[in-house]
C-alpha cells in the first residue's frame, strides 16, 4: 500500500511540473490587410411622387356621364389615362 501511495505521489508531481517553452521564429512577419465591412445604407430615397394627369388640353368629354381616369403604374408598366363612362 505504501508503494502504491509513493508511486501516485511521484507520478502526480511529474504531471504537475511547470514547463517552459521557448520558440524561435525565422522569417518575415506578414500582416494581412484588415477586412472592412461596410454596413448597408440607412437611407433609401422615397418613391416618385404621385401626380395627377388630367385629360389632354383642348379635349372635352366625349359625352355626358364620362369621367377622366388618370393613368397609373401597375407593376412594371404604365396604364394610360382614358375616358370612362360612369
């Protein structure tokens, strides 16, 4: 039993021994350029303003009960203004 205790004491003392390492590097130190991360812009320009397009100048309604429907954007194309009967 004494032998086991003494072996345990010897092994634990060698496992806990302090180590000192000295490293020598040969070469030229190279520093990489820093990576710049640019955040997305916080400001987005407003959409184009709404505009009313009336009937062309010099034109009158084709008859009683007709109204001018202004043109408008729908998805990716523009619908022209036109006369419409109520």
